């Protein structure tokens, strides 16, 4: 099974910390933004009331499902009913279940590379083949014409899987982009699995458009969502799978029953989070824009480095003047120090399916406040100048 590129070098980071090195973590999407107080207060209140923690319904607490439908989704123009949403163990379980629901062993899913690397892991576990539509860093990872996507469709193709905004690139797909993908799915009767966990964090005037609102695809779209990024509740491990397709939801319920229930305290935190004021999101978007601009501007000022300016999420991909990004990441953690510190980023080659792609690219999560981010970027710049495998 392929290791997670995001976490496989954590032992090296731990060893560096044990030796007294400060490690700036730009490798994982775990921001330092505070979680909403209403979410934390809800957990404290519930813990004061409980004398034990029991199972909930396998579909999740009704209060949470109803709350998401009425307090969140309908407000943003996603009109669903309670039976069309199941609470999952984070977005990770949600897209893993969606992949299993749509494919048998040996079937295929079309993805857009670079894509979230853990899609690889679940595809491997379930015997699914990922077929990649290539997008290019120097074209801001724009989608190719639908005719190019269609070339990948075979009798074993069952679904298209998209992340919008994208992890790892921060690409924001427009309504027109989604309509092109929807046209492909409609023509070949494919499922469209839409991972929308970064929906709140879009940095353009154009609002996020959800795939579930594509006309004529009501029975094809499976929406994957999570509270992890929206409310910075990554450790709560609460997500959901949503579909208008009754057969899909019935099958998803079987998976839910097999793992008994989602995390209980995470569900109560999520119920509390539904009262988060809009100001929280407005301020968080402003903060991510500042961090994005800091990271991208400093990256593009480094000799031989190129990083596009993402339009959503809190990641960017940077092309580096190195022989191999994975070797560079290892070297930074094992050998390079600047004033007793180093920076950890994620090599991107496993976010691609095309052999040889992304070998000199890294994903950078701008999850630290600007002063800390600036320090991390300065260390990265110094490391690039000192790296023995530098190609510039």
C-alpha cells in the first residue's frame, strides 16, 4: 500500500524535534486558526452532562443531520433532505465510501492530477484504477477540453472524482468547468464524486458552485464534505456523504452500520459549530489571503522557483530547482538547519499518476500566521541554495 506523502516523513521531523530543532510544518493542512468557541463550548457542555459515551445512530445524531440541512446547506443553496445525508468519520471515510459505492474491483475512476494523494491509498485498497487527466502547473492547473477527458473513458469507468477547491493545488473550478465535467458524466452515465471540503475558502468574486446543483445529474452526484476545514475541527473527524440517489444512500448506510457510529464528541462539536457567525468565515478568508500572498510572493522571489497563485483552499504547489523533491524534503529534515530550525513540506510526485510528473514539486500548506510563515519561507529559501541536488 502506498504511504501517505503528507505524513511518511513525520519520523524524520520527530527525530529533528527530539534533537532540539524547531520544525515549521507546512506539510499538512492543519491550520493554527482557532476553532469557533461555540463548537468547543458545545463539547464542554455535553461532557458535563454525560456519565458515559455510548454509540449514536450509525447515520449520525439526528440533531446534527437536521442542523446541517437547515442551518448550513439550505443557506448556501444546497437543497437536501435529512435522509440524503449521512455523517461519516471525516471526509476521508466519506470519499472512501463513495469510491466503494461506485466501483467494483477492477473498475476505474477519472481524476484530475495533481489530486489528493490519499485517493491513491483507497483506490489501492479497493482494487480501483485511477485514470488521470493531466493539468499543468504553468497553466494554473486549468482543465483541458472535455474531449481530452473523454479519451480516458472505457467500459470499466464508473465515476469522476474531483476536489473543488483543489487539494493540493488550490485550483477553483468554475461553474463552466463543472458543467463540462457534468456533460461527460451525463453522456456516459458516470457518477460524479465531488469533494467540497474547502468550499468556504474561495478567493475570487465568483461564488463556489456545488456539483450537486448541476441540472440533470441529480442521481449521479455524490457530495463529500467535512467540518475539518470549514471550522478548523480537523481532530473532530466528522464529515458527511450526501446524495439525492436513494440507492446510493441505502448502500452508504450499510457501510455506516458496519463501523457502528461516527465519533460522538466530534458530532457534538459539529452541532455547536453550526452557530458559527459569518464573521468567522469572513475573517478567516482574509487571513488565508494574507498567508497565500506571503507564501506565493516569497516562493516566486526564490531563484528557480515557480508557484501559481491559488484561488481557494490553503495550499499551493511550488516547482523547485531540485533533482528530486522527496530527496530534498528528507535532506531538509535530516541535515539542514538555520538558526536551529528547519521547514517541512510535502513532495508532490504521489499526487500524480503520470510517471515522472511532479518530481521537482512540493505542496505547501500556508497554515501558519504570517510572521511564522515568513520564517519558514526564509529557511526554505536558504535550504534551496544549500541543497547538494540543486539544479540551477
